[in-house]
């Protein structure tokens, strides 16, 4: 059986990492990032409902007497 030649493995692995790094850098550089996003406050309008000032009791079906 012939011996496995491992002399070029280091070169192949290092070149693979280099190519992967370059490809990822190129992909990331294509994106547009917003540097200073504006903060917007969302205000919900206040709705006046008649039951806000009154106390109401909620009856659950399981809490009713038998």
C-alpha cells in the first residue's frame, strides 16, 4: 500500500482559510449598514372608555357557585 502524502496539506488548509476570509469580507462589504439610526418614539393615542374609571368585577365560569 502506498503511503499517504501529507506534505501539501498545510498549504491547502492555509489557502482555504485565506480564500474563505476573502470571500466573507467581500460578502460583508456589499451590505449597507445604517450608521446613525434615528430614534422615534411611538405614542399611542389615549382612548377614553367608560370602564376605565369604574370598578368592574369579572366572573369566571369556574368561580361561580354550583
